[in-house]
């Protein structure tokens, strides 16, 4: 999940390469995308899966969650809502 500076928007997506995808979001490679439109560039939550099919199923599940439930996921992993991109070795 990524968010904007003010933590007002939560975007849920799936990728096989988090650093590259985050670079695309941060540079607004696609200016018409949801993430670009709402300035979502801060990685606050992620899950790792062995198979892409599992990741896609989970993405669909999380997208249906309420804001509160998404916040609970984030708070469980990242209570300060820090940008996780630089905290892990990818």
C-alpha cells in the first residue's frame, strides 16, 4: 500500500518489483494513473508472496477492505507510517 504526504489516500497494488514500481510512482511515469493523480509515493505496507497468483488474490481482498481495516494492517507492520522503501534491502 502506498499513500500521499498527508496520509489521506491509500492505494493498493501488486508488483513483482517494488523498488522499480515505486520509482515509477515517484517520478509520475504515468501522469494519468491513480497514484500520480493523488501523489501516492510513500510505501507504508507490503506483503511478500512466492507466486503472483497469490499476490493478485490478496490484492483483490485488501482492495475491498474498509479504510479502517487497511489502517490496521499498516499499523501492525508500520505504526509510524514510515516510507518502507529505504528500510529494506530489495
